[in-house]
């Protein structure tokens, strides 16, 4: 054995000796374990303190005569005395060997001091008990997770602890197989790849560093199983018996698959799931149908509608078709092997809102959504827009240069002959330099093509009373409502005589109206016993990119009481006029949880 020269790997207890050594409970003596040597009482004290972490228990110190205790064990004998595990404080008999009955007593007292209980297994049955059966359309199945905790849940079972899964005969019907977390079918200790219901038909898994195992049951149509997770610590080694520490999961029946969910992911060229890529890289948007327990459909034929919203200043491409900035495009693709794949790329940085849905009857028109970003590379390309900041105030008025940081890359850019704007309105060179020097503004920079001038547009964040929405942030507009998802936030600031309820409002106008919106108004509604229905309207600040923000404050009570019949803000209406002069609006009702309800 690697640690000790006197312990062979063939020794009947070599595994146990290795475990206590790895845990730091035993360290041997000059490279030897001294397998057949007796243990002294002071050595026993050190073993128990290390094994049960008794040094972590706070207690008062008692008087201990330590004249006959070795220096290396003195501290641990003191801990045993402090905790009352030993009462031999006058003469501990440190060098005497300890008998088996004395050792058993010390172990029990140590367990009681630490609050130790037997190992415990908690099993979670994930998803619905009516799982999909294995068919040509889906592997189906149901996931289970079990946590093995030691010593009153104070610590998880050590990583690598062998844990077994089985299904007794009275809890099993039909062909059932067991898969590990990696999706591989497991083979049992008796060489079978299917559950048979016999006590020796057990499947071994190893606990991770959190003391957990996970597995999946898959079964044929009409089958069922009720899995049991156990530790082989009972009377019969190598098989399942009543004395084993155990826990049983929920019964799972296998029947028809219900494709009740859809999952949308974006992958790079290697198939790895990603949330962003650099410009010019290729991305694949994958829509996968999932059954009632989140398992993938493998061959069901269906058509998927992909909807892509370009929330950015540059164009993007899906399946070779161009999506202009603020544009939306739909494309329908057929599924292959149960999933639909759409390819996309962009030459300049953009944010894309992605949605996929299948209108087949069997899929109940399931939708899935996600966001994706193509980020700027180290090189700025002609004909592209970029959002950046002068993070170091490095404007050089003599050289007519400014340094902008774009996606972590710094670029020194000449503005002397550029088209200069502030909030999309033309400004002079002096005005540009003055505004650029005052604070750390954002810039929307356009790198002109041959024959075109570069463009710098100084923009700003939207300030919501100390909360900022930056031009780099994205709030996804909702086409149906023609307004972005609103983000009202209730803030309760209690005072000595009363309290304000503040509603912060922010959002973004829909894509096709962003360019021309000049004003946005918001109206909040509430009820008051004295005045009946009340409304409050105010204009909201809107920037040149359609981002708007505002705040409402409401006095809710005074003199320690709430007016009878008082209702706080419960409805919000946003209104604006679009480029064609048509008034657009959205009303949302909110249910806020107030302390007096």
C-alpha cells in the first residue's frame, strides 16, 4: 500500500485503512501503520477528536492532570475531558491500551457530544410520476437524485462513497433500465443491464463531492418501478437487505409522451452551448422538443417557427437572410431527429431576441425564448456601429483623438473630420469636445465606409433616481403590446409618521417606433376612500434609443395608521404617439404585497 510499508493492497482492511488515512484520522509511524499493534488511550483520544471534529465544539475547560500524557496527544485528551467523554482527569492512564468495550463506550460518548446520528439518504423524484416510455420518438424516463449525509447532516458522505440503486420485485413491472448522469446504461453487480427485482440485482454509483448521486429510470410502455437507494451496510454484503441504510423514491409509471415543453439554446461550431460569440462567428439556434419530464424528443416530425428580433444598430443574418437593425424576421424550418436548427451570424455587434415555437397539435404550440449577443472583436469594421465609453477621459483636443473602450478593447479614434452629434442632433466641434470632457459619456461610434465620414453620437444613460439604464443594456420590446416589458418596482421606505410607496418605471419603445418617439407619458391608478378612483399622470424621460424611465411616489399612511379603503398603486398605463401620429398604449395591473394585507 502506498502510504504504509506494512499494509498490502490485498489486506482485508486495506480500503478502510486508506480511508482513515485520507481523512487525516491516522498518519502511521515512520511509514508503518503497525497493523497488529494495540492502540493506547491517548492515541484513542486523538483518533476520536479527529474523526468526530470534537475540537469544533465550544466548552469550558476542566482541570486535567497532564503529567503522564504525551505532548502530541495532550490537547486532544483535554478536549475529551472538557466534553465529559472521559472523567479520569487525575490519571488518564494515557499509555495503557484500551479494551474493546472501553473503546465502544468512548465512541458512543463522542457521537453524543457531536450530535451524531446514523447516515441518512434523502431521495428526490424529479418531474412527474407519469413518465414517457421508451419509443421511437423519445427515450423518455425520469430523473432521480439522492443525497447521502453523514452525522446528522453535518457533512455529506465523502466523495467516491459507493451507493447502490435497486428495485425490489414487488415494486417492479416490465423492462426497466438504469442510466447514470452521463446517459449511459448501467450494468448491475450480477451482470444484468435490466432491473430484475432480485436482492443481488444492485447497481453501483459513486457520490460526488456533495454526497450526491443522480440516475434516470427508463422503461417500456406500461412498465413501472419504485427505486430504492441504499448503502451496503446491513447483514448481507453484496445484496440489498432490510438492515441497509436506505430510502425509496416515488413510483414511476411509463406511458405516452406528452411534448409539453420546448428548449431553445445557441451553440457554437463545436456544439458547445454559448450565450455570446464574436462577430463573424457562426452560431446555431437549436429548438428541441421535450417531454413531460424534460427529456428530448428524438425523431418526432414537426415544423418550427423561429422569430428573431434584432435589438441593435447593425444588421444580422439568419439562414443567409438579412435582418436590419430594429428589424424582425420569421423563418420556418423542419425538425430533424426531433430538433430544428437555424444558423445565424453578424458582421457587427448586435443583441438578438430569439423565439421558437412548434404549432403541431402534438406539441401544443410550445414556445421557448432566449437572448444572444454577437460581441465586438478587437478590430472595428467599416460600416458598423459600436457602443463605447471614454473610460479614462483620454480625449486629445490637439490631435483630435479620443480613446473608446468597446467590449474591453481600447481604440484611439480620430474625430476631427467626423460627423459629430449629441443625442442624434448635429453639434459643433467645440460642443463635442466640451461634452466629451465633462463626464464619462457613452458614444455610439460609426466607422465609415470608403467615401463616408465616421460618426460620433454622444448619448447617455437613463437615470431612474440613481438607477441607470445604459445604452449597452437591452430591454426586449413586445410586439403585441408595442411596448417593452415594463419593470415597475415597489420600494417601501418607512418613516416615523408614515411611508412612501415608490414605483420605478422603465422600458423601451417597440422597434419600428424607436426612431421617431419624442414623448412618453405614464398614468398610475389607485383607490382612495375619500376621493374614489384616482389617477396620476406624468411625462417620462425617453432617450434617442427609445428607452424611457420615470418614478411615482405615494403616501400610504400617517400617524401610524392606514386610511380605511386605501389601495396603493395597482394599475399602470404607458402612452405614446408613434411616427404616423397614432396613439399607442399599454395597461398593466399589478398585485403588490403590502404589509397590512
